[in-house]
C-alpha cells in the first residue's frame, strides 16, 4: 500500500475513528499506559504526537498532565488532524497541527516527550522510523511507543491496513539501533489492546 493510498484510507476512516477507538478500549488503554509511571510533566513541556490519528494518545496525555502543554499533532491526514485538534480543544489545550510525514518534520527545537501509537508498523524500515523520532528529541527525551505484537487479532487487522507486528525482542534491537534505551515495557491488561499491542517507554541517549 502506498503512502498516498494509506492517507486516503485514513481520511475516509476519520469520521468514525475516535468513537471506534473508545469502543474497543484503546483510549482507556492509553490512559493506563501513561499512568503506569508516577511523574507529571511540567507546564510548557514540548510534546509531539506522531501520526496522531484523531488524537487518542494526545488526549490521554492531556487528561493526565493537564492542558498547559505545548502539544504538536503530526499526521499526513487533514481529516484526522481536524478531529484530533478538536478533541484537545475540548480539554482546553490549543494544539499546533502539522500535516506532514515523520521524516519531513523539522521543528525549531527538540521535543521533550514523543507519543507514537501504532506508527512504525506502517513504515518500511522500523529502525529508520525510530531514528527519525530520535532526531526530533534531545538527550533524555522520552518516547512513549505502542506497537502491534503478533496475535491472530492482528492478522484480521492486517487485511485492512497491511501493517506489521513485532515481538519484544525485535523491538529492543530496533530501539538499541536507533538511539533509544529502555525504561519500561507495558502489557495492556484487557480487551483488544491486550491482544494487539505492547507499550514501550524509552529514553533518548
């Protein structure tokens, strides 16, 4: 599937995407992953949600850390970005939106936190994608990463999205090769996220 084909599919899916994410339990799953660590981000923290979709990960971040963040939403789909921005607006956060690809994003300064839910599975080279994320961060920046794992549920999803799935050992090798060191891994406790996904919290080195 080409990048333009994938963007068109996301544009068409955008109107129902947010409700579907909540119905399947992904929004609550993201909340659980983010809440699994005890720290709180100070006001003004620079945060990037990569290929944000309708903003479920950024919305969960804002629910925990509050609206006084400098949030950038990155996604090539204008339809997804519109809905993501509106979701954060309802929480009192005015996000910057950038309709661009990860590899083309060039911020004025590094981000302190990056969010990426089900992103690298759609990239041809996962190490290149993680290296591009590292280039957007400074030393000590953290990446909250959610990745598809092998399970028959992902085989069903593959028929629509042609994504990949990676085992934890593969992910650790990818991360080590792209400038990230592990801090924590997270197993989603229930529902579809427990079968399709795994969380990784990593720090830029």
